[in-house]
């Protein structure tokens, strides 16, 4: 029974109760439980999916890149580089902020941050809780105005140039949809199932008992006997205790089996639906009887990155470019989340890939060493096929190279 059901005046009907729940942020569901972005995290499948996304996004390095005449390098001298890759504000690291961003998008559909500028350059990003944003207004000139409630309770308006805004799935183009609001029935069913199962175990694996007394009891005696039976026998710890029934009372336990009620099957279906909403494989949340099979662990990771994490990264990258770079800088700089850290195979697979890259002159030795966090060596920047050079002798022509291409370790 919810709080509104306990304290609701008789004059309030069911429809009015639904409207009160909606206005207070608790979505009314057919299961009888209120579901909002906070209570949804108590449903373990939602919690696990959001945690998986948080962990993955947090370990994707975010870098500002510079492209000049087709040559791409890290733009370490640009003020935005430190903001998005190291320290967006005095109390957060970049992985913490991007992790917070995906949590807000997953639970509320939007991530907001206030931009601190110095001479049109973003120097800090200050996260804003989505619940503080009371509305987004599209003006006549198609610009956006954000209405945000500050700590003192006052509502202040900000232009779109002052707000960094990552949107999730959207129907109007300027406000992300709250996924919890649209999936509240499914999540409410999961919460109700967990609550039922907890109550089932709390009653000693018996959903209820019927006591039959041979006499008609007055209200006081009835209440006293009922309370005494609850104190003695209720709870999982008393499930196997010896029960003594006096005064000729009879007891019956209604035969309700979880299998007969298809309870376990319903829980599995709920897990699959929630994982599908977030694009997280059942295997990653330790759910499902028959998890997907892949040719290798590398193929499994590649599928998850391609179908789930890559679209998230592109959304974040383009938002950073739009909100944090000037129009002039956008022609030269761009943001890139490095997904390679999530696709690292075992050492045999990595070294085999490096060998192909070096032999094909796509990579050089120092670039491969950098991917393994190893220091470069002199001569390792040359793009050459080591299969054609050995001990300073060119295998094709037989001539000596004078040791110029031989690595000096």
C-alpha cells in the first residue's frame, strides 16, 4: 500500500490519485507501485544495466583532436582538452563526469551542465541535476531557453549558449525522453515481483494461513490470538519451527507454487525487456538461462561496442563539438572517445594484429608500443616491413643498409 493509499481522503478518487502521483514524480503503474527515476534503481536489472553502462563509458578516454592538412594529433594545447579528458571541474575527473552523464541519460533522458567560459573558451563544466531543470522553451527564433531552479529555490533562465546538454532518444529534438517513464509498467512489474518474493520468504515460504476456531470469538480475543500467532510463527527464521495449535483450532496453508504462478518466467521476461531497453546483453548482468553465444570473447565485446557503446560515444562527441567549440574551432578540432580500450583482446590476439599492421606499413613499432603503454625506441618510427630486413641486410636485394633501420634497444 502506497503513501497516498494510506492517507488519501475518501473524497479523492483513483484518477485524482494518479494525477497526484504524476505531479510528484512517481509514475502510477498497474502493479500498484509508484515508479520514477530514483525508485527504478531499486529494481536490480535496471541497477545492473546502468552500472554496466557507467563502467564502460567511464573507461573510454575522451580526447580533443586536431586535424591540419590531413594530419591528426591530440590538441593538448587547446583549453578544452583538459576539460574533457582530465578535469572538467575542481571536484570531478573526466571519467566521473562522463559516467554521470550516461547515468542521467539512462535514468532521465538528459544530462545538463553549466558552461564556465573565459573569452569564449569553455574552462569548466558544472553538472546540473536533471530534476532542477523545470522546463525547456523553444523561442520564436528557434533558440532554446532553459529554466533551472537554483539552490535557493529561485528559477533562473539560461540561454542554450550557457548550457551543455546531452539528449537521449527524443521526439521533439530538444528534450530527451525519460526511459523510465515509458517503461514504468515493465519496471513496476519487476519491483512488484521482488516485493512479492520477499514477502513470500518473510512469511516462512507460506503466502498465508487460514485458522479455523470452533467458537465464535469476540473482536478482542480474535485480535490477541492473531497477534500471538504472528509473533510466534511469522518470519523465515520460524519456517521450520514446531507449531502448537490449541483450543481445537485447525490450520490450512493455501497451496500456491511459484512455478504454477509462472513467477520465475515472468521475472526472466522482465529482465530481458529491461536489458533490451538499455542495449545491455543479459550475460553482462548475470541474467538469462541461455545467454547469447559468440565465436569468441572478442566478438562478443565487438558486438556490444558496435550496437550500444558506439552510438553513445557519437552522441557525446557531437554534443561536445556543438556546445563547447566555437564555429571556427569546429573546422579544425573534433572530439573522439577511444573505444579501443574496450576492444582489447588477449595478448596473443593483440600482438598478431600488431604484426599485420607493421608488416603492411599501416603502423610502426613505436605506435604499437604506445598502445601497450611501452616507451618508444630510436628508429621505431619508421614504417617498414621487418620481414624484408634482418641484421641490416635487405632480403630482396641482398645489400646492406648500414644498420640504419636496425632498432637500437
